[in-house]
C-alpha cells in the first residue's frame, strides 16, 4: 500500500511540474496567438477586430501571471483545456478527442505488435544461436530500423499504393465514408491502416529483437537453465518459462515506457500517409 | 497551397509516376447529362496542412482562408471580379447605387431568396448581418465599420451611410461580407466563437456531413437560382501535406486543384490530356526593405537593388516558371495591364541591369571594399533577409536574389524562420529585409494602399498590419485618400499612375515575382472552368467568394 501511495505521489509531483512548465514556457516565448491570426489575414486585420481577437485568445488580459496560473491549474483539474488557437473556435478537448482514437489505434496496436513479434524473433534467434533465423533476422531487422520512417512510408506508397494499387495510401478512411460501427467501415479503416502500420512496424521491430536476443543469450548461460536442461525438461518449456521470462524484463520496462510515447503520435507517419492522428497536431501546436 | 517542406517526396513520386499508368479514379460519378437535377461528384485538392475542425463560421479568418464556407455556403451581396478589372455582377443584391456625393450606398436585395432551411432571406437579414459586425467587432475583420455610420433596411433595400466617402470599401462590403440568417444568429450569445458546424446559408451547397478528414457538400435543394448548381456533390478532403494532395490530382482522384506543384508538366500535365493549369497573377511577392535602417534608408541603394535582380530568372528557378517576374511599377500583369503606366516604366527602365546598379552606387558615393561589398562612411551594404523556411519556393527565390546581389556588390544573407517567428519579426519591424506579399484586391489601388498608407504602419517594435517597411509620405497618403472619394475611372487611373511613380522613384518595396492563384483542373468530367479567355472568377479553391462562383459555373459533361 505504501509503495502504491509513494508511486502515486511521485506521479502527481511529475504531473504538476510538467503542467507548470507547459504554462510558463509558451508565455515566455515571443509572439502571441493574435499575431498568428494576423498572419492568416495577410494584414487585413486591424484595430478593433484585432483587439477583439486578442481578448478571445486571452492575450493582454491584464491579469497577473500568478492569477492566470491559478486559473490554468483549475482548468487543468476540471479538464477544461480551453479554445484551440489553431482550430479556432473548436475546444481543445474536442479536437484532441477526435484524433486520439486514430493514434491509439494505429500507433498503439503497432507498438504492441512490434514488441510481441520482435521479442519472439529475439527469443528464437537466441535459442538457436547461429541458426538460420539468428543469422538473418536480427541483422535484417536492425537495418530496417535504421531506415527513416518517412522513407519507408513513401516507398510503400509508391510500390503498394500507386504502382500495384493494392492498398489505399492516404487518410484514415475513405473520404466518402462516415464513421459508423459497421463491418464495412471497420474494414475500410483497417485497409487504410495497413500501409502506415507496416511502415511503422518494420522500422521499430529491430530494437526489440536485438535487446531480447542479447538478454536471452546471457540468461541462457545461467545455472538454473543448465539445471532445467539437466532435469530433462522440454526445450520449449526451458526456452519460454525459464529463460525468456527472465530475459524479457528489460524489454518489458522499455515497452511500458514506449506505451507512454504512443499518445504523442507518430508525426512522420501521419504526415506521409495523411493519417488523422495526434502527432501532426502536436507539430502544428508547436509551430503556431 | 504552396507550403512545401523540404523532402524529396515530390521528386521521388514524380519519377515513379512517370513510369506507371494513370491511376483509377475512386470518386463516384453519377450518370452525366441527366436533364433534371444536379449530378456528378467533384473532388477538390487544396492542401491546408490541417484536418477540418468542421467550423463553418463565415467571419472566422481561418475558415475563410480555407475556402470552406464563403461563396458556396454563404453568399455576399455582389461579386467583384479581380480578374476582370473589378467587374461587378449581382449576387444576393440585384443592384446598387451611390448617392449624396458617394456617402450613401443603397443595395436592392433580390426577391425569392431562401436560406437552406427554407426560411426566406430578406433585406432585414442583410441589415442584421452588418449590424452584427458593429455589435461584435471581432467579426468585422475588414473593418467596414471604420467607414460606415449606419446600416438600415428600407423595404427591400438596404441603405448604408458612410462617415466620409470611401468608395474602395465597396469591395469589402459587397463582396466579402457573408449574409447570415437573423433567425439563427440573433440567438447566438458569442458569434465570434460560434462554431456554426451546421451552417444555414443562401448558398448553392450545404454541408452533409463534415468529418475531420473530409467535407461533403451537397447541392442545396432550396437554392434560389433555378437550375443551379449543376454538380450534385463536392468533396473537399483534408490534406496535412502537399504530397498526397498533389498525387490526388495526378491520379485524377481530384479534379480541381489549388496546389503549387513543382515540375508541374512532368508530374501533372503529362499524365492526361485532360489535365490543365492556369495561374493568374493577383499581387506581388516583394523584397521588403526596413526603411528605418541605415544603408537601406538610402534610396540609391534600393534603386540599385531594383536593377540588380533578374526577376524572370527568380520566377524560373525559384517558382519553376509558375510565377512570372514582377515589375517595379508594382502592377501585376497581365491581370491589371490596363492600369500599367508604360510611360513612367520606360522613363525609369527598371529591368535586369547589373551595370546600372553598380553605377548608381558609385554615383551615390559608395566604394567597393576589399571583400567586394560596397560601403560608404563605414556603412557596409551587407544585410540579412528573413523568410519563411517552410515555403521552399520562396527560399529558392531568395537564394537566386542573394547571388544576383552579390554580383553587384551587395551582401544578402538569408534567415529562414518558422512562420510564427517570421510574422512576429515582420510585424514588429525586426528585420533588414523580408520577403512577403500583400493580399491585394480587385484593382491595384488595394495593394498600393496596403503597402504605402502610413496608418497601416507602426513604429519599430509595435505591430504594423501591412506597411511593414514603415513607409510614410503625406503626399502619398493624400493620393490614396483622393482615390477613395471618387468613382470616376479616369481620375482613378490618373491616381494609380502617380502611385506607380512613387514606387518607381522611392522604391519603398521591390516586387520580385507575381503571386498567382494556384489552379489545376481536369476537363474529363467537368466543364465550365475559368480560363485565360474567360476569367470569370479567381479559380483557386481558397479564393472567397470566387470559389462559389466557380461552382455555379461548372457542370458535368
């Protein structure tokens, strides 16, 4: 219990620090959202209209910074993230909520798949060290993970989308589709997700494979594995229950951390495939 | 839209597409040529770099710039055509008249107009719309109430009284203000933040439905012009980057494009004999000097720069030949050729003349230093130019200019910035030179006013709305004010001639290339596109309300 409470406390502290930084940093940077609006207008925004927009965006409110900060904390706690500047006048919550399912769906599923597949290949590769799988898979997968996401994505669009025309290459769904929980819609979504998912998969699987394989190799040299072999246990049982279960621990920690990054989205994949996720919104938020 | 991030994508895809057959179109088209009712589905390709927020509020600058609402969903009183010398045709108003020395403007409103929910539109809605702008200044982005004093309905006319004659504001009042239904907007507490996701307007199209990835417009069954629109459905997908948008056009999945496509002949026109493009110039992308800085404040230096740049070359290299070179008169030709003052142009003879540039500098007392850069009294002619890093065509244009200026002994270093940072510095006057364009308007006066009017400027450190070079000349202001009070064409031409002479002699800015309306179109399934011979509207999907006019003229084959 105390362990959980300590962890929760530490989490809240980190959360508070992140929120505070998120409040102060943009306000310390030059420029304000009304200037970005002026840019959209190429100078036609003058006088009363501009002042009005500035009021809406909360610029020049004459409130002290501390008072603004207090309101900000209160808003964060109640989930009121305010009005979006880039997607004015939609509320931030709505904007993010519309994009999150796509990111979680694509990026989340791919991360899990990459972890499972990569770890699996690593286990088998280490078990039969020097065998066919071990000689081919880890080096190949490490090479593919060194290739930039967007290049793989573009190659896929070129080959599978345009030349062979096997799969759609733009968007999260057909532009004429409306979201509905029908088999046809879900099939359409999956179809659109295949190319981005594959591109993401082959570029991320390498790290899991390599780390798992290396951990397995050291674990296989342990005494308890030798004991299991001496006892005459079956090979799959030793491989999985004795060696892999211990070797996977570092990978598991990495996996837990990478799940956190899923929410940030895969900017490059979304950019190349025109996928409606949160990653590109992050880019726009920073740029504006 | 023009934003291209520096990837090799376009080149890669171009090379590959050159080898593969043109893709199948996935757009569904109904049977063409049916006698009754609209048919067909048109797809637009205009990359906005964002997904749709499904807000159709026609006063919101973001929505307007995307071309999603004004023109096709909401309509203005009259249509003013930039490409036909501000030719004005009726839209929601059947006619207009100036009176009492250009201080009263009366519009006669069309009868039998209904909103898409079946409610009749009357002059009351027009008066309501304008008074809504007065009540909520955040909606009045064109500042029409800076010149209006009252707007009242009188029967089926709307009478607008001006504080003083301001004839050019006709464009903003008649062409740029969407008429909204009083029975809906009078109930909205804060129209500035109103999303208006299910818009009710008089326009030819209604929204059904809008998702973050695509807007589907369907023909308005209550539309007040009989037999229009002819196209049943218009799809407007959201593109976050240029490459999918350009590829949609090349494969024929989209028929109406507003994209900047590098190497357009290889990538787009060669794919099908039905693929065409036409770029109509509307304003000038210019090198903007900060007139308050030493060295730059010397008119001889600016004139030298104007002679040192080969504008056509910049257009060829930087813009792939898709933007013509501009001229120092500041007149975008051939759109506004009728306004060009050829006499003064010939008198100054601005053109690519590096020898003359150097002669001018020497005459003004500058001497070339050992580093090849001219200097006078310790002031070296070495400057920086800020630019938007994301616009790769502008970055390329500036590198051409940089090389040409170096050849005449003026140093120019480019600083490519993120857009928001760039705009900050541009408005505040924190630059030596900048590269940007004005919005312009239906005649050259609008662009000149944006560049030259002192009230549009601001001291260094404060934000200037359009006169970023900080040009201030009371005589020029008087000229601009005198244009505003007259409707006489001869007087207007005379004033614009004098304005050109200001730009020629004072060189407050240096036009480099002409900003065009990006336009690609496919004639396989649709006809009625604007062309050079029939420029009935600015053909870009982001031009408002022109894109509404285009949709009213198009029909399936």
